């Protein structure tokens, strides 16, 4: 499979809620990073995708486009429409994803998106007022990592 195929498979699997297929695209030492979770190691990244798919309960629409890839790196644009579980607010998140490949698999995955735009949608007036600040970004990362740690403990237990 080519790197382009791995990106397509990853996002198609995400759209279908197929976590196992998504994670089969990841190298065993993968890292993931985005504004909401910060930097995650392989175990955390795998658990994060499992948690996000489980929490979405099928209420997520994924569109991806503009996939570009070489043997060592790639990128894609992603649009995710869902309801933020903590507030019920509708979110349309526009994401730019970058990938690095190793041994033919995704080794590094970095998602970038406008945190202020996301927080205004997900958190309402609090996101509009504070979503652009490092304080809010740090608070969001802290909360998402607490949720992830609890999810990982529940899955192991």
C-alpha cells in the first residue's frame, strides 16, 4: 500500500467508525499531536482515537481531501462535523494534517486547526471570550488528557 492509500484508509476508517482499521495504519511507535490533546505517545494516540470514535456514537461526519504523499511524508485536509459531547454544541472542525512515514506506516501525525474557531463552536461564549488564549488552550489540553487517562484506565481495567 502506498502512503496515499494509508491516509485514505485512515480517514475512510474514521468516517466508518472502524478504529481497528484506522490504527492498522499507524506504526507501533507513532506520535500524534494536535491543539486539543498536545503531544501523545503511541499508546495515548491509539486510545485517543478509540475514545473519540466511542464517544461520537456514530454522530460524526468526516470529509477529507487534497491528499498528497511521498514515501516519507504526506498531508491532507480534513473536515469533521460532530456534536461536542460536553456541551452538545455542533462543531465543524477544519483540520490540516501532516504525516511522516516509517516502515511504510504513519509514524508521526500532526493535526493543526484554529483553536479559537473550534472553541467558539464547542464551548460557546467561553470559547469566544477565551479560546484564543494560551490559558484556554492549556485548560483544554489538561481536560482532554484527564479524559484520555480515565478512558485508558477504564479500557485496561
